[in-house]
């Protein structure tokens, strides 16, 4: 059976959820071989094996932290060459983060292959893996496959349920020679982001967002309260961000972040195409808006016509009551 390389997104050995989703998808088209780089790479092996990795290729070097993406591209290229030389390589899967898409694009260019970004599903095909994408602000669903080279595919978080499937997870050291370009852009400093205790927006299973109807930064507290009762991330529309009511890092939309949670709750958001482009692939969508004609109601699974200042606190209290 052909092997599938899975780029591991981890923090000092703690594997992030999108990578576990990739391992689930990889098993549909081949045998997952994980590539873990940087500090703590070896510590990822147990988790990766538990979720289906037959092998874990590791390489630790200071370059991965000291410089931008090129060292990681060098390592993935080395992994592609190593696996291809030993057998058949079906695809390379990378999480669809900003960094992941840059790594994937650079890799595809180097190995002369096609690339598919922001896939939301993956299945085996007669001529190679077939990726499903949601395009044109989720107005269409397309199925595509790479026609040249080894497919390089980035997959959006929350596209697949994480499934445990214990495998060997044999750890092998990856031999990497860094190119001259690897040290071209040096990281000169890092500032830790202040933690809110909430899940990462793009990875969260539930997202609660507020828009223009929240009517002020101070009123986002009721959005946060609902999110906290559900263990959700907090999002905001472009209008709310542009007004300075919430940080840009939490913006959902075409010019913000794209999310695909199991549940998306939009409060006081009209549903302009700019916002819909970033959340329309959510599995279940709930909207709360006092305007019964708001465009957001065209795509929701459940809609509440009402004042968010009445509905959202009542919903928060009901969630807390049911949780006991």
C-alpha cells in the first residue's frame, strides 16, 4: 500500500488536533507516515502511533525555531525523496494554516507537483486521492485530483472526526540537509499571545461570533459568556473588528479566518458575503438577529428572530442549567 506523508503540527511534542484529523484522512488513501520536526519531535510518536501513523520521521534542529518556513520545506522535501525512493508515495498532507499553506506551496513547486488547498474531505480514487473543496464563498462544492506529480494537499481544521487507530509508529531519524535559503529570514523575537483559556478559533468545535448588532466592545461580554458556557471560541464579523470592538485575530470572514466548526452561532451578524465566506462550511449554523430579512437566515439550520441582548443571555443561562 502506498504511503501518505503527514506534516505534524505540534508544540514542544504536544500534537495539535488538525494533525490527528489528517491522520484519519490519510488512512483512507494509504499508510500514514508522520513527519515531526523541531523541539520535542520525538515526543510526538506515542500520540501519532495511537492515531494511525505506521512510521514517525523525526528531526530536531534549532533552524526550525530560528528561521521561517524554509527549513521545514527542506525537511519535507527530504521526507518525500526518502519515502519515494523506498516505495510508493500517494500524497503529502499539511494542515491548512497560513504557515501550512506556505510550506505546501513551496514543497509542491520544488517537487514539480500540483497542489490543492483548503480541502474539506479526502477519498481514494482510481488515479489518486480526490479532494473535496468548498469554493466561491461555499456556493459550490468541487472534487479535484492532482494530475501531475505527488499530490500536495492542505486540509482545513474540523474536516474530519479524530479516530484512534493504533499502529506501529516506528520512529526513524530523518536526514535533512538545509539549503542556503533556509537561513535567509531569521526570527528576531517572539511575544507569547495572551491566553484566554478558550480554544483556537480555527480549530474549535464550537464558535460563537458577534457582529455589528452587538453595538460596542463592552457588549461582547455576553458573547464571551455564551462561548464560555459552551467551551467555544469567540469570533467577530469584519464590522465589529473594524469598529475596534474585538481583535482582528478573531475576525471570521474572507479577510479574516476561515472556520468550519461543528456548531457556529452568529449573533447580530447580517450575513454579508464577506462573512459567509469564512463560516459557511460549518456543520450546523444558528443565527440570532432581530431583522427577519437578514441574509444570514438564508443559510442557517436554526434561526432566532429576536434581540440578541435578550436571547443570548437566556441561552447562556439555559446551557448552564442543563450542564448542572
